[in-house]
C-alpha cells in the first residue's frame, strides 16, 4: 500500500468541494481517500511545508521537447522532468521536430517515449504535411493515435482555403471540434522583424515586428471560423487588438480560445536595451499598452490559458549577436512564478490558477479535475507568496536559455502528485 499525507495544505480549486480551505489530504495508491483533519503518526509518509498550497494539476498547452531530431537540447524525459519541476501534471508538445510529427507513427513515438512518467504527455499533431502549409496532414490518423490538437507551430498557413478545410475537417472529429491551434502572424508583414515595432525598436535601430501582423492573421482565421464552425485556438497572443478580437468573437458565441505566454505578461520591450538575446522571443515582448491588455484578458477570461511557450535552445543557437540568434526561451520551470509576479495584486489567486489548471483542460476538451475524496490524485503543490531568486540549480532543462536567471520572483511550484508518483522540486519530501 502506497500512502502520502499532505499536511495543512490550502486548497485552490475553483468549483471544487474544498476550495479555499486548509486541510490534510490522504492519498492512498494514487487516489484521494480523505480530505479533512487527520491524525498523523510519526512514521507516516508526509509533506509538511509552511505555506503549502494545492490545486488541480496544471496543464501546459505549448512546449517544445526537440525530440526527435535535436534531443541534445531537451528530449522527452528531460522535458517531462522540467514540467514536473514547474508544477505541470500534463504538457502538450508541439510537432515541429525533425522529422515533423505529422502521422500516426510520430504520435505513437511521443507517447511511447513518455510512458511511465508521472507527467502526461499530450501530443499535438501537425496541421499540414511537413508544416509546409501545402497539404493537410493525416488528421484523422493522428487523432486516432492520440493527438489532442493540430498545429503548424509558428509556420503560417498562407492558403486560406486550406485553413478553411482544416477547420471544417477538425470540426467533425468530436462534439465541439478538435482545436486547430494557430500562431497568428502575417509572414510578409513580420519578415525580418527582430522585436516589437515601436519607439524602442526605432531607438535601437532594429526592424520591428508590427502588432498588425498578428491582428490581420487573427482576423482572417476568426472570419473562417465563423463560416466553418469548429474550434480555433489562438496561441500566445501578444497584442491589445488580439485580445479585443478574441473578446468580440466569444461574444458572438464562436468557439474560439486563446493563450498567452507567461513572459509576455511580465517583460516589456525595454528589456532589449542591452541587445541581450535571452529576451528574444516570438511573439516579441511588447510595450506597456499591450501588456496591460493581456493582463486584463487573463483576468476577465478572454484569455483561457497561460502557457510556458517552452522553447529550448543550445548556446550555439542563442549566445550570438542579436540578429542571427534564435527566438525563444525555456519556461516550464518558471511559468507560474513569472505569471504570478506579473499579476499579483491585480487579480485573485483563484483566477490565476484557473488559467493554469482547468482553463487549459477546457481548451483541449478534457474533463475538469478536482481535489475531492475518491478522485485520482492529479495535484500541483505550490507556494504563491515565497520570494526567491532563480538560479541554474532551479533549472531541470538541459538548455538554460532563460532571462530569469538571477531575477527575483514571487511564488513558485513545489512539486506534483500524479497517481502513485510524487515529484518534489523546491521543497524536500519527508518520506519514511
């Protein structure tokens, strides 16, 4: 018999029976068997940490594990370990690998590599063959193999008719349609861009990435959704105009959802004054006007999920002059801390956790998870108040391309309980 007791834990579980209460939780053989006040014997296996909070397990909708093709940057097991350290019990993995995950065998490979890990891997299948935007991939086969959504990552589907067909086809796969995840960006308008287009890009003499490139692409896809039906998910939106478009589409009862990267809620384009490549991300860091709109979108539910947009890169691709350096940072280990730091005092912890837990589940059509007696243990442990400084010892990922090393953050993930497996990161597990 495998037992674990979480002691004096504050539950953050919107809609759950124990939300906002401080309780003990007994988990036996992967099932929550008792929630309340428990007698604890010295020999019991337990986690006892001042300030311990628990919520339904967090789900990340956007991560790259670079496997197959560039395993030295991450790999499946290392990526899932990083997800556990960041408090995620499930993570959706993008298909932009080498070779591209665009068929049944590719989906099967990812699931086989992740087998037995406490963090559940959720494969995202390619929308078009080879991510080339010319022909639809085998969407039905990928779905049957276990794909939870379809995406061409940051590759644009320029062919409007092809996008229309993709939405129509995916709409018939389940009651509300399988999510077609798009990265809204007009490649002609953004070509050669290095950072947010605005006064700062002018001052630094760098070609800008205009907000209009995101807005125009999103307008097209929402118009197609209104015509076809289905489910459109706008991944990592970054502009005030995009927030407005999503809000208007939801008001029309269109099945559209959206996510934002945690770092786009905290950092602005002023970070690039020193031309540090660790701040080079896509979509780019915007200015205060757009950041304010993104935060408001998270608060009012226009934005359904906060994601890590975890994109590991090695030194050869990142530690370069700014121009040729790759876009992207790692984010799994720090996503919650970054988002919490960005919105603390602006919205309730309940709302923030909803964007990490059941908001992402709703995007994927997964059932809600609650902390309740009889439920399978799918729990994230965290401390929303602790102040800490991120160091290399806090990073599990092979790649360390993050701007948050040496930065003070508020709140952090402590570990996960998934079934019978427990992964503790920042807090020691007392187990006897």
